[in-house]
């Protein structure tokens, strides 16, 4: 099917779900979820994936749940909040060179009532990848290229994820000129866009692609180090 935008009913569904977050309500409105959220999501994943391959030929765009489409069910096993459903749509397009999809950078799409957030990068480094990242930061070639990528993206109005650590990790020089970059446990960039008119039309593909293109320097840098031995 051709992607023609998300219908306003998709936002209405999540707004109502936030007020009625229980299984009985969801089951009564499952057809709304299937028709207004899942159906356009599948078409969008396919259409955007075709465009994203211009940026990253290895990007994964798989219109299945637990692939590019996050499941709507919350994991409540260890949470005090026992509401069963997420009240947003989340899509993930990893630049996958093999292995776990969250050990590679990618492009993220997050839609909820009142806001579309687009992001890119890696939310949290695995332990082995964290060391690879830190070693890359202090590398005389890779470190400066990361700093340049971050500056380029930030200068276009995109935020860069918050630092996790307060102190330079052990075995790394706290006086290194890029020591601030050692304080991250993941590296992401993103922007909140409200609800653009493009959301409701086929133009959403080009709209997202333009933002992801601006974020690509960080994704490209991360793709480079995740492919390192």
C-alpha cells in the first residue's frame, strides 16, 4: 500500500488511551488501533525505509512489530506503573551491520498527542560498545571527527543527549581536550516538532528524511565505530 499520511484518528486514539489505559477499553477499540495506527505505520516504515537507504544503504526498515515497529504493550514486570499500554507510537530504523539492533545507531520516530519527536543515534551503549566509544573519543582522528559531527548537528538546532556521568571514567585522562564526551553512556540527537501538517500526508516521508539527513553525521560516526573490531 502507498503511504498517504497518518489520520487524525491516530492521535485521537492515543489521547483516549491515556485516559482509558486498561485492557477492556483497548480491546473494544482494537480496530481503531489496527486501522488508524498500525496500518499507516506499516506503510510509513516501508516508504521511509526506501528514502533512508539513500543515507544508509544498510538501514533496516521492517514493518513488523518488534522489528521497526515497537510493541504497544508496556513491560510492567519491574515498574510501579502498571498501566498496560504505551500511549505513543515508536518506530526504529537501525543501521544494522549485524548483531543486536540496539548495538547499532539508527533513526527514531516517536509520535504522541501534541508532539512528533525525531531522533537518531544509540540510546545506551552496551558494555563492550561503551569501551569502543570511549577509545574512539580519545583517538586522534575519530575523536575530533565526532566533535565536528556534534557541532554540525547542534548548529542546525538539534539537541544532543544528556551526559550520564559526572567524572571522567577510570583509565581515561580527565584533562583530555574531549573529556566531556567521555561522560556519555549513549549518544543521541533529536528534536521536538509539535504536530506538523506533513504528518497527515505523504509528505511526511520527505519531512522526516530532511531531519534525519541533518542528524546523519552522528549516525555515520557511530556506524563507523560499531563496525570496528
